[in-house]
C-alpha cells in the first residue's frame, strides 16, 4: 500500500488551522485574566497592533520578516488586531467549545455587527 504525501495546499491548511487554535487560545487567556483592562488600552497613544508591529519591524531597514507565513509573529499580530477591534467595540468575542480530533478546545468566535 502506497501512501501519498500531502500537498502543499493541505499542509498550509493545517498550519492555518493550528494558527487559528493558537490565536484563539491566547485571546481566551487574555480575556479571562483579571489584569485585562479595556479602558487602559484605549488611553494609550498607540493601539496594541501598532505597538506590536513597531516592535516586529526592523528599525534600520523597515523590513518585517516572516509576515507572509503563519508563525508566532503573525499569530501575535492577528491577536493584537482582534483585541484592538474588541477594545474599540467594533467586534464582540464569544467563547465556544469545539472538538478537534480527540481534543476539546475553547474557541473565541468573532461577532461582527451591532451590539
């Protein structure tokens, strides 16, 4: 019996799915923390995503390494943007339990609309 190797498209879909799990888990941890304060974030000069991107960007060349592939940096940038939108009350974030393979995970679902 011959096994076929996964295609690049299949591998990318798996990475994106794993990336979604990671972003969701980290946002869930942040929202559950008693140290998360929406009001203090709105008082800052830069949004979370702006500050993160400035830290990520090479200050000498302006280059942003790794921005085109799912990785820890793009996961963090995604989470920062979602938290910015949540703080600005442009989206709402709901918790939902999902089952994937043999694991149960808490997902953070993004709700867009009038709240």
